[in-house]
């Protein structure tokens, strides 16, 4: 019997990839195991969930078709996780998978990103969300109106990376 993906993602230093790359190769070699990887988001171990996010981004880069059927679960299940790494991963994946979303999925993704931009304090979540929402706002006047005061607020953020990205996007969207 093959090793459980959750066990492979556990252990080691929390800031390391651990065996994430091995998990990615395992799933790419046997796409039937993608569901098992996705289910690692319900692990009680935050390190496993962090590495699950990392693995999903790597798999999407090579086999986006594996993630598309999971868009609803990304929105409904991962979107409710109170873990920064899950939220910044969602913003990145939403940006990459936007063309694959139906109207309801896009609305759900937008709801999550608006919530995160309004109330999250993690700098990576904010930067990833600013990036995707700014891209989406180019084709959505309502989102463009909603986004402007948030970019203005975040342009004064105490963290240079957040302030710089918000200011850059504000200049691009509202010349």
C-alpha cells in the first residue's frame, strides 16, 4: 500500500517544504490521488495544510485540469479556513483559474477575496489578494469602484510591500 499523502506532508521544520515536492510528483504520476491531497486541507496539522497549499499551486502549474473540478470545494471549504497560507493560495489560484470559473464560482471567489482584503492582516494574503482583485477589476466596473478605497487605505499600510503594491495598483487602475 502506498504511503498516505497527509503523512508525507507532516513533520520536519514548519517553514520547510518537507516532502511537498515528493507529494507533487506522486500526484502528477497518479492523478487519482489528487482528491486525497485536497482532503489534506481538513488535517488538524497546520503544517500539513500549508504544504497542501504549496502542492496545489505546483500541481496547477502543470495540470490545471486536476484543480478545475475542485473549484467549488476550494471556495466553499478552503475559503472558510482561518489560515493565512490557505487564503493567499486561494487568491493566487483564483487568479490563475478565473477562466475556468462559472458565474457562481467567480462570485464566491470574489466574496472571499473581498473579505480578506477588508479584514485580513497577513501581508502575503493582502498582497496576493490585491494582485488578483486588481486584475479582475480591469474588466469589472463594480469591482473597480469597490476596490479603490481599499487600495487607498492599504497604500498607507505600515508594511512596505503591502503599501507599495497597493499604491502601484491604484496608479494603474485609477490614473
